[in-house]
């Protein structure tokens, strides 16, 4: 059951999945064992059935089995349409012999998602670190797949310490990330997540730099007394005001000093830089296990700072 909680696309090219989908006998064994398989959704018919390729076979996921909530209307049909061209998790519920001599697997994504939820709620506690895949972005947060297409969301305020105008400054759709569980609601089948805790404390981030370095960054906010420049998603410093620079711009900065007790970086703007085509990859300080509590500020720092208690 370990693989049940993996995001869609994690199993597609695995040896186990490839072997199960290669032959009719393999599919029969998978059906008997209720093994979760992954195939590629190749099309969606007028009745909203998904056609899925499993090795040499073309299977079908009937509309009501394409996602939890489709049958009662709580999940919109875009959840079906948006799967075309992407991997989908499923279990084999039948093997239909057709008049032309071929066999068509009958599949259920709902059953795979139900199994994933059972696994998640039986094994998770707040603080557990999970792999996730970004599925879509909204101004208020990033939606992610935490297993077999089961959705969760990371609110924009929980993506990083440094504030951003939109989650697309951090994530891309399809990106594989890590997240930490902050809450479990069994009645609503909801898992709530955060992300910023995995990007390190102020001290951990500051240790990657030394005074005298010149490095790239992003201007995240402009004040009368200076510009706050983000060096990493969980680390920003203050640069003196300088004409011709604006919020959102990518720049190079000189690090004048690093002051742990004040939790401050003093910076000097050097030059304008070309914007990046995509968000930069994350430096994760934690990617597995469980995080019972997290405090952003150094121990001897008295400044108020983010703290998360997950015990």
C-alpha cells in the first residue's frame, strides 16, 4: 500500500506498473489484488468517459468513475477533461471481451482515490512530509495532488516566508514538490498543507551567504526607507532606495552585512537583471519524515517571527 499515496505520474514508468499492464494475465492479477495502476488518458468521449492506455490495451473509465465527486456534482467536469494527455491512477474492475476479439479493461479512478484517502487518513499525522504535484494555480493558492489525484491546497500565505503576488512566482503546473501536513478533516476527506516550513529557517538560509557576496534576487516590496529584496523564498534583506528600480524586478545585490541577532541582511542594489522564464528550483531542507514544530527565527532573536506547531 505504500504506493497508494503517490501523486499521479509517479508509477507510470515503474517496473511494477509496466509489468502489470503488459499482458492480459497481468491485468487479471492486478484486478484480483486491487492493485493501483497508472495509464495515460488519451481522450475523453462525448459522454465524458476517459479512454486510457494501459500497455497494449485501451481501457475506459466511465464518467461516474473518473473522480470522486463527479457523480454527485461536487466535482466539476473540468476535472475529467483536464486529465486528457496526462497519467491517471485506476484499478481494474472488469475485462470486457469485445466482438472483434479484443479485450477492453473497465477501470475506476474513484476506487483508486478512495484507497488513497484510506491510506492517507490511516497513516498521516500533522507534521508528516509528503510528495505532491502541482495541478493548478489560483491567486489564493496552489492546488496539488497528494495521491491518485486526491486534491489538497497550499494557501499563498503558506508557500514561503517571503510574500508573493501570485503562486506562479513559485510553482509551475506539473511541478513535483514537497509539503507538510497541517491538518486532517476526516468528515470532509480533506488534508491541509503548508510549504514554507520545508524551505528552512532564517539561520539555515542565511548560512548559504556571506558578507561581501554579490547575488541575484527579486524586489518584493518597495518602501520609502528601502527595497525588500528576496534572495531565497525564505530569506529577504533590505536595500537602500535607488531610483529606476521597481517591485517585481530581478536584480543583483551586494551583501553588506548579515546580522543574525536582528535577523537582518543589509544589501546594496547593483544592477538590473533579465527576468527568468520559470520559477527557480527550491532548496529544500526537509523532504521526508515528520516535523513536530518549526520556528523561523534564530534562538537568540527576539523579533516576532513565524512559528508552526504540529505536535
